[in-house]
């Protein structure tokens, strides 16, 4: 198993990043609002990939979705979703066990950074999305600091490895992110230890969607996160907020 996949398979729920306090993380709250406003889940089949503790599943259920399905690689996360009363699947975002053209709404929040092959994952999303009306919501991370330098010197890669090791052991990244202050500190001490990729540039994100035969109909940037609303090429209807 890949390092990140192994980590998320075995980690406790408190270590997977699944706990999100929307009263503090207003950008996450806004993304959820956008998803519900644009997808209009009532009567639809909705899939949450990397569903975590069911943040979106609860909303799909509250909005009376015809069916809501959560997929996560972490069994402990899924255990905490059972109370919602939705369908739950222990699985891998790169190899989703569902038929083609079956879901009206698919979300994938804070997951692509931990996937070894995001292009394959996007093709899975495109495959499962209902061709005429289906809509997807995916967050992508832009390049992490020092990415260009890591490609040049082994020494700097070693420094980053040691830095990630310290951040993982001390949980200093979690503490820094809860303290209002320097944005630079938050960037330097974010926990990259479980990231399978270092993020994407805007042209690379466009290319991934092209390879998955999808078009981007809405894009919003939140610091290091890019929030993309996509549809299959057969449906180009644009959205405005």
C-alpha cells in the first residue's frame, strides 16, 4: 500500500483531518453552502468521496436526497457516520465500486492531496456522474512551499523530510493552525506528512479535467485550496453565485 493510503486506513478519526469546526473554518462552511445551493440534493443520488465524519452526508440527508452514499478508506470514520442512516462503503477513491452514470452529485473534499493518482480518481468521478445533469465538487491543493527546490537538491528534500517528521510527532502544525497569527507560520508548519502529491498548478488542474472528459463551470480559490465545480462535457451549463 502507498504510504498515505496505509496511514488513512489505520489512523484514528482524530488523526485523519475529518473533524472540521465550521464555526472557525468559515471557508469550509462556505464550500458546503455552495455545494448544497448548486446541487439541490432533493430527490437525487449523492456520493461523498472521502466522506470523513459525514459532514456532507448529513446535509444530503437533511435535504432529502433520494439516496446518499459515503465512501471512505477509514473504518473508524465510517463507524461514526452510521447514525446518519445513509449507505456507507469502505473503499478507495481511485477504485470506486459503483456502476457508470449513476450519481447526480459527487463531492470530494480535502482528499485529492492524499491520493497517489488524482487523474485516475477524476476519471472515476466522471465515469460515475450522470451524463446530462450530474455535477461534481472537488477541492485541490496548490503547490506546497519549497516544491521547486525539492526537485533540485537531495539536501533540501532531506530538510523537508525531517521537518515533516517533527511536525508529525509534535503536532505543532495543528497548534499553529489554531493560533491566530502569521500566515507564513501556518504555511511552514502545516502537516504534509500524509500528502501523496504536492498539489497542482492551474494549467495542471485544467489538464486533469480534460483527461477526465470534464469541464470546469465554477472555480474559487481559498488560500492554498482551489474549489472546482465540474460537469461532464455533455453538460456545459454555467453557474453564477
